[in-house]
C-alpha cells in the first residue's frame, strides 16, 4: 500500500529492469525505506528509535554468532570458555563487551520506542497490529536477554535462572512439575544451560521475523506523527529517502557514540560483579538482582507479600506478567479519539506520573528485598496498575482534548491553504 | 465491556498490593526498619588512584612487575590464578627467557590418559598458573578475576589488604570474629578468614628499588590483579579513542548532510 502520490520505482538500467521483472527486491526496498515511502514531514527525533532498535538487533546477531563460535555450552566449561573469549580469542573481548552492552543498548532504545508509543498513542487504530507485534517483540526480547544472561554461568546467571524458573513453580498443581520440565532437572544445570543456549540462538531470528511483520504492518497505514493527525495530502509527507535516511543517519551516529563510549570505557558498569564468580549452587549471593532492564517488573513481582485467597508469590507472578500483557489491550482501553499526548492535557499529567513511577519501581527492583524498598515498590506498583487498568480507560472518556491542527502541513508551517479551503 | 473487566482486574491487583503494604507497614512499625551490623560497620573501599584510572589510563609495567612479586611472595601460597597463562606475563615486560624461567619454577599437574596418573611437570610458557591446594580454614578464592568480581575493584583489594583493624568496642557480640577469623570492615560480613597478609615493610624485595611499604605493596598487588582480570584494558582504551573520533567525525558529517537535505523544508 501507499499514498497515491508515492513515487513509483522506475529502474533505468536494463539489468535492474530485468531484475525487477524476475524478483522485484529493489522495488521492495525502494517502497519500504526508499523514496517510494511517503512519511509525515513532522517526525521528531523520537521516530529514530525504530531504526535504532533494528540496528541493535543486527549488532546482537552478528556479535552473537561470532561469540557462539567460541563459546562452549557446558556447565563445566561455560565460564572458562567466556574467559577464553575475553583473553585468547582475537578481539573476543570486543565481541563480548559489544554483545553484553548491546543488550542494554537494545533495551534503552526499545524502552524509548515504547515511551514514544505511549505518549503519542501510536497503538491506536489503524495501527493496532503494529503495536501488538511490537509488544510481542518486547516479550521475545525479554526471554532472549534472560537466557543470554545465563550463558556465562556466573553466580548471577545461575541464581537468576533459579529465581526466574522458580516463578513457574508458583502455578498451582502443575507448577513444580512444570519447573522441573523446563529446567530438565531439579536445579539449573547442564540440561538447562544447553537448552537456554539453543533458544538464545534461535529467538533472535524469531524476533527478526516478527520485526519484518511489524514493519510490514506499519507500512499499510504509514507512520504516525507527533500531532496524531492522519496524513491527508501530499504536502503532509516527504519521501523517506533522502529526508529520513539523512535524519536517521545522524541519529545513528549519536547512538553509536554513546554505545561505543560504554563498550570501550565502561564495559562492566551495567553488569553485576557477582557474574565474574563462577556459578556455585552451594552459595547464594547476598542479593540476587536481574539486569537493570528487568528491575521495574522484578519490583512488581516482589511487591506482593500478602496471601489474599491466592499465595502472595502467585499474585506476584500474575501481576508481573499482567504488567506487560496489559499493553496488548491498550488500543481498546484508551478510547480517546485524539492520539498525541501533546493535545491531551489530563492524560499527559498521568503519563508523566507513570514515567516517574516506573523509574521508582526500577530503583526498588535493583535494591535489596527489604524495607523501605518494599513499601515504596508497593505504592509504586499500585499506581502502575491503576494507571493502565483504571485511569487510562476513565481519562480517555472524560478528558477534553485541546484543539488539533487541521493538518500536518498546518502544524509545521502554521498555515495550510489546501486543507483550509476544503474545510 | 473490556474496560469494565480491566477496571475490575486493576482494582483486584490494587487491593492485594494495598493489603501487602498495610501488612508490611504494620510489621515495620512494630520492628522498625531493618538494622544490620554490616550496615553500621561495613566501609566502602578507600579512594585508590592507579595508572589505569580514567579514560586515558594504562598499565604501568613496573608496577605490574612489583605487584606480581607481591603475588608470588605473599598470595600464591593460598590463592590460584587459573585463568592466567605464563605466556601472558610477557605483557608485564618480561622477555621470552624470563617467562620460561618463571614457568619452570611452577609444578603443573597433568593427567596422563595412558596411565591414569596425575603427574606434575615443570611449567611451560603455555601452561596456566597451577591450582593451589589449600588445607586451612576458609576458602581462598581464585584471584584471576577478583577485581571484576567485587564492588570497588582494585580499590576493594587495596582497602581489604590495608584495612585490618582492632575489633571496635561497640561491635555486638555475635558479630565479633570467631576463632580463626579477623576483623576487617571492608569485607562484606566484617569477619574474614585471611589473616592480614601484608605484615610489614620490606616483606617483599623489589628489584626496581621501590620501598616496599605495606601501602605500596597493597597498591602494587591491586594493580597486578586489575591486569589479571582485564589484560586487554590497554588495547581496549587504545582502540576506543580512534573509534570514538571516527564516529564523532561521521556524526558531524551526518548532521551536515541532514541539514543540507532538509534545507528546503524549514
């Protein structure tokens, strides 16, 4: 699909014409990220993060495949093989630091991408499918990152695997059997490590597949934009190339500066020292904490300390999964006809509270499971659930949005004769 | 309909969270905030500035050699260094012959599959530092990665080695060191099984004439252990600057390209 004014791919070289008839791959690229894809002219830098996320996935796959060539997924040598990569493999240290920090970078980028989606309500019709696929990608990323963190077989790897698979043990009746089945044993060991490695290698390619669907679904209605007003006429859009390739190129440069700054100068800052201690099933670390990108959800998991009908642990597990699964329902929970948070004063206030709330949850999730962190995370978790399940549906039906510009062109130029004369 | 279900589900989670909060608040009001002896007496590592500190920092080979001497004379009796090979020592400035001589002094065990015996042989440059058999109290960790495996890194090692103190008078009885343990506020649970290893000036004889004070030896061995944990540190930083320089240049170009492309749209 595209807008009627989208440029058509017209190969001039006979070889390209030949190729276009047999396999129109250049046409596909031209219509996807070339001049054949008209994009709203008013996208801000938040719209760079989709491309950046795709770039992160490519970094992770390339460095990951190289690491897999040198890594040994066996509990007796996994830690040693990681050190072998760090010390003896040519540029192995660079591959591993790029991969470990690449995971963090990927999450920074994806969280920003999701933030953009929340604020500008990118999930609303007609882009529900884009959003559903996006949340699916996020869930796959979390599973992949978790299993990847287990592979070096350090203390946090082992105990993290134990805690997370232990969550399945909270399920009534079948929980314990399920946990043993998932791990291939009573505790994480060689069987678990091997299957985690196999899945950690497989899932990124599943993610890649869903990313392609995500972009495909996006290109049917076209990109959203900061005003939330749909594209109406040609003056509302610019061809993706060269305008957004140029803008994304600059964004990519900034991203790489930050990313390689961390890789080369602070490569272990985001990691946990305990993961440089080989896994020891006989010695529990003082504080078992996951990687920073799981902290908000870890805080929600631990916030449930009271057995109310169901055991507290089961509440925690349910809540942690619901905290993300509720995102799937957003297109139907938020019924406001206005998309952009720029024109939704009441929504905006609650949304900023949510952002602060998630930061507080993250801080608590990275802290020991003791007071006062528990009580703070309980209050913060209450707001998290109220926001998505209660406030958002209510606000979207009672708020009075600010007046919208009549078109994207008017929002950018301050006037739009064509749209005004039509109205 | 979906919104009514959502509001009900949200209120259910809120209710359980509120009950959890009340439960915790009542318990906390009764018992007060948790107060551990560690929180009161445990100290954060001292400031330590090594040649490797900062984005331009790099290893000081003289210091690494001194630190290696401290390791050999003081630590090696109990602590192994299994991820380090003798050949790696060339990075400290030793020649091939010196590395071979150092390796030869070590007895490296090797399993003979034909006879089923484990026999030791004088080390080769390609061997790793041999395992250490320790029969005493406690569990001396392998030191290869110690500066990356502890909060504070090299500063932690330095603080631990120089941080032994007399037991404070106000330390609760059950937190006092048991028999064979020693008080050290830089150690996570305050009581460490390792007796103060650096006991006095001149314990190690430095070949470069540096005065071997306890503080100097602690700094040197901390620097050496930073090298064992991250032998590629120099290479990493040396590579980092040109990469960032190139990226900065490319980003400026990308910015100017973006300005040019968008010039007719503003």
